[in-house]
């Protein structure tokens, strides 16, 4: 039996209850939910974003200076063995101390001074710079210079903030980009021609404007439309090799591709305008009435039984529910809500009633708090909202 209301133990102990043993975490957990994992034998709780193992943490400083941090989920060792001569830790940074690198650390002769003095870099050292690089800094400020790569081709797709480009490479790139802007070839008759205008001499970006209305390879064109080559040497029978731009501003019809205006709500409801388009919002405004066809809303069980609403329609199920309230002298309905309270109008005209609740679609009986409001209505209250069409209520008079 599921519990749909909060259970208050009034500070009494709940004993001999295992913590929900299962091999996998519960689906759709809520904050603070706990369970026992029967596979790794850990008790876990949901902190709102992830499952947390309930356990302890121990920190141990060993005699050799290492720090071991252990948990019941594993062991992580962090070793800090500093000789206070070559390494130091400051402001969270591990760094080499001044004069920490000696000739004993590198080959003899490789370290001549603590810092490189003026004129210590010779032309022979500069000759060691790799081909197509220069020495400098690209990020500004002070610091150590480095070898900067030089780009000398017209392919600048890999250009970045740490490389240089030759003037020849810039010119070649610009020439290539300008060449891809395309050129006007001229007008094109879409009625006479049966293929697109591309040839082996066509470059990507070349374009034509349509001078006569027609259709090419199944693509309709109006005067002023533009045909743009989308690649070099496009096939004159492949529409995918072109881009089509519609430039005409004619009114669209059932046979002409063009522009449209959106209908107002009143025009949608009037239903006689045949030159304007209807949006989804406009369509929703055309509600059905006794004199107009349109969209109608289905009544709820409460509305059907109450019998006062004149703007919604009843389904066979709602009709059956209304008849049941008359013939059986009782009331039943399937309902649900996303709120923590719900009001049921039963229309039995008595406060002396009994209400039972059943889960749907299993029809298992469940416990739900309810209060008799008046002779025709009860209030139903939940600790957690049950969701749409998840419960069935049956109300009958006592006696």
C-alpha cells in the first residue's frame, strides 16, 4: 500500500526498519532520501544532485612527511618531501628556489650564471632557432621570449594569437577571399531553360537573376529571384549545387510563392479571409460556439456533474459519470493534480458521506487525507502531488 500523505510519528521512535536495501539507487530521488546499497554495503543519501556515501574521513601525517587521506571509498596519498633548498611551496604554488638548479643537476657548462646577463646569447645560438620561427613575445608584458612560428601560406584557418603571418600570405588569403565573393553573370529565363545556368567556368559565388517566371528541375522561380552557385563547376541538373534567393514581394497564393500577412483573431473567428495566414495563437482563438465551428475544450468531471458550464463539451466517459451520480446515488471520478490540494464536487447534497481512493490504473486502494467542505464538495490533500489521472475517488452517502 502506497502512502500519499506525510506520516507524523509525533517524536516517537520507528524501530526494526531496514533502510531500503537495493542493489541500485532509487529512480527520481528527492533531497534527503536514503537507502542501503546491497552491492557495496554502503548507506547513501541524495544531496539534491548526487548520491553521497555516509562514512568517515581520517587524515594521517606519517613519520616520513607523507600525508595519507583515506575514506571508506578508497585511499589517496599525498607525499610532500621538501629539502628547503631546491623546492618551496608559496601561495599554493610549487616552484624551484633561487639557485636551486646547480651544475650538479645539469651537465657541466650548461649553467654558467644564475641569470643570463647581457650579450650572453651569441649569433650561434640564434642560428639554432627552428626554420620559419622568430624570437619574441606575442602576449605582451614582461617575461621570457620564445620561438614564434611564421605562417607563409594562404591557408590562415590555423591562425592564432601566438603566430606571425607574412605579407605574401596575407595577400594570397585576401585575393582568395575576394575571388569567392562571386560576380553577376546576367539574367536567366526560367521558362525557356530546363537546366540551371552553371558551367565548367562557373566559380563559387557567381549568380544570375531570373527574368522570366518558370520552373527549373522542379524548382519554381519568380522574376527577380537569384540563383547563386554554391561550388566551383556546379552541375546544371543538381539543385544542391546552388542557393536560391527569393527577392520578389508578391502576394502568395496557392500557386505563387510570395509574402503573406497574418490574420487577426477577429478575422480567424469570422472565417471569410482567404489571403492571410493563421498562426497557432490565432487558431486557438477560434473557439466553438452554437453558431460557429472551431476548437472546443473537454469538460472536467466536476464541470460535467455540476452542469453549469456552457463552453466545454462532454465525452462519453463524462456522460457516464453524470448518469452514475443519478442512478447509483453516489459519485466516482478519475482525477489528478500537480498541486498539494484538490477539490472534488460530488453533488450528493449531504455532508454525511464516505470517500475512498484508488490508484490508477491498478485500482489498488490507497490512503488520502480529505475533508468534507459542504454538502456538495470535499477537499483532498497530499504530501506529494500525485500527477494527472493517477487517482480515482468513490463517494457514497452513509447509511
